C-alpha cells in the first residue's frame, strides 16, 4: 500500500483537515486524520463532465497530454462530432486512441446523429446502436438531446432513443437553449436531466427549479460561467475548448474563474468532482475507500497551482511534466468533395435585393436574424464590406455536391476568405469571405488537405491541416495552438476583432442553436425550425 499526506478536502463534509490517504491496486483503501500542518492540499481528480474533444482540434491522446498536467483525470465526452463524420467507426477511433493514455475518457452516446434532417452528415447513430453502446460501462449516458422540437413534438424516433436510455438506466444529457415555460416542462418530463446551454440567470434558474442539473459552461466560444454564477449550478464544463485555451489550462482554469466570479471554492470543486461522479455513477470524484485513487495535489484552494496528479494510484504528472508516453492513432482521409469554382459562390440576381443575414454575437453560439439591402454586379448579389455584410457558404463534403450561399455580419473582414471543415455538427466545409474567388481558394485548400482550416488573404494561403476526420490533428496541443494563433492573427489583420474566429465560424452551421444558421441544404430559421429564403419576399 502507498500513502500520501497533506491537507485533504473532504467533498462530503466540505471540511479541510490534515490526513493520510492510503491506496493500492488503483483504489483508495483508507483515509485517516493525522496531526501536522501540511503545505499541500489533496483534491479528488478533476472531471470535465461535458466536452467535445474534437473541438480542441487534437485527438484524445494529445488532448490527455495537454490536460492531465492541469489536474484533469476524467472527462465525459460526447463524440457526436466524429460520429457525424463517420458514424460508429469514429466513436471507435476515439476509444482506441484514448485507450493508450491514462486519462479516463467516459463517453455519452450521441443522440442526434445527424443533428437534424436539415443537413447532410457522414454518419448515423440509430436507437439500436444507442442500446448496444449504453450496455458498455464506458458509455455513461445518452448524449445531449439537441432535437428539442422533436422531444416536445413527440417525434417517434426521438422518443425511442430516450426510451432506450431509460431502459438501460442511464442519464440523459440535454441541450435546451432558450427553452422555457410549457415547452421546457415537456422537455424535462421526458427525463432529460442536464443542460449546458443556459446563457442567462433566469434561464438557468427556471431549469434548476424543474430539477434539471445545470452545467455552467466556460468554453472557448461560449462563456456563460460569469452570468450563471449568481444562480449557481451543479457542474462546471467546457463543452468546447480550442487548443490555445487548452495550452493555458483546463478544469483548473475554469475553477479559478468560478472563484473569481464569486462561487465558493469548495462548491466549485464539488462541481468538477463529486457532483458529476454521482450523477454519472463514476467510481471516482471523492477520496474515500473503494473509489479510484484519482488525486490532484495543489498549493491551496484559492490559487490551486496543480503539482502532482494521480490516476488509479499512478503518478501521471509531476510539477507539470507528463509521466506517460503519447503515441496518437492515425486515421485515413474522409473527404469526398470535388474542387469548387469561384462562380459556385455567386448568388445571381436581376436587381438589388433585401436579404436575410446571420449576425454573430461575440462569445456566444446563438446568432441574431438581420437583413441587408445588397447591390448587384455582373448579375450577382454583392457583399457590402462597408456595412460588414460578407458572403458565407456551406459546402457538403460527403460526396453529394450540395452547397448553400448566404450572408453574415460580425466578422468585419476587409479582404480574403476563411474556411473550416470544423462546422458543428455535420462538419461540412464552412467558408466566409469578401469575394467568390478567395472563397473557392479557401475551400479547395481544405479539400486538398483532407480537412482543416485555411485563410486566403491578399492572394496568399495559410492553412492548418486536420487530417483526422477533418476535425483533429495528431500533433501536440502546443503545435496546433501555434498554427491557430498565426491563423487568428491573419484573420485579425483582415479586419476581424473576434477572440476565437474559427470557433465562432464553426457554430454557424449548428442548426439546433437559435436563431439563424446555415447548412449545406439552406438558410435555417431555428425558432421556426425550417428553411427560409435568402432573399426576403422570395
Ligand atoms: N454546445 C453544443 N451543442 C450542440 N452541439 C455541439 N457541438 C459542440 N458544441 C455543441
Ligand atoms: Mn449543446
């Protein structure tokens, strides 16, 4: 048996006292108070209970390399990104790559692949698949049920998936942005027990009052922790973290933000340890006999400063340096798209028109519905750079050659184009730009690279390859973060002021988050849950 001594946070009694923790065969065997005034604090290993690892643009083993030194010992990941690209094979890739590192990656089974019937995806997860996977211990719940109209409208396919989760006695994660009143009651009554999409205190409070567990999100694009701190919640999650953020920290940084926003440190630590462990029935999350010896040694509860990290009783990180090797699993390319011509990005018109425009909101996944009066040139509707109305398009990448053109406000580009094959949740290629020629160049670069990001500015092309399903790299978080920083700087030089332009870009195709979004099949009004014309009164 091994022992460590220090000040211990007991997450059940919320006390901190000097203690000795004994552990063997990966489990805590005994914990007892001892005399002594120690300099370090022993905490249960941190759990990020809702994350899409793919959004970090690195594969699970590289993700583990980045987060374990920050005290993360478990994540609950929803692999619906790679499942949308390549179905069950994608989920198996995530499990196989994660099996090579000590980080515990539990999964929720994606409930919405494809996310809606209004987009083309590369994979499908059926109720039968959900039933099979939920019987395996590494699948701890049904993933976020984003098709909230389908729940409220009792869509048989959606209801069947919920039934399968209930039969397997596994919790169901929610996704209910701005849902309220009778519709929210209907959604909660379906047995959906968590939500991570609240953006205002009143929204979170209404869900808490209905018994839903609130995941307070502090991601790279959606930052809701500060707004929701006043109401409080049950978990603190990242949902989506870009590589630059990951290089700075993970759950430790979210805890520091929670404390900065006035959340009691002990309550905050329980939101990333005991609370998710109890909700998803994980054998970790507290330092008591029989639980996994997943432990984080920090300086103190206010500043943290992660020192040593143990997973199943093994020292996996010491003062920030990793104690395990990383050997990422490669995956062959999955793109079936033919190169595009500049004319593919034109919207023809015989006269000036009033058009619908997607307006982004900094640090939010929701968008506003706007309109703009656009002129024509050579029979095509023109972007209006003066008023920041740019062109946007989604190019389908699974071999059906579909695409939609539209208009976007909020990126402020004054030249060029940017493109990405990270475009939630079907991950077709999304591109915005000031002109069709640069948009075609940016999209064709992504296709040639079998996935990734590209920036075309003043005729030059800069790219970041994401060869794993067009979503992830097998390089380190630092290397990917460096390339992403260069791309972001280029986008800033082109006129954007966004902190995470590619993360913001990646959510413009997410049809399950209000209010106006775009897929390879058309412009989508999320409130009406239907396609709308680009030109008003068409
Ligand atoms: N917040 C979110 N909701 C739905 N799908 C997502 N994919 C990544 N983040 C998501
Ligand atoms: Mn969501």
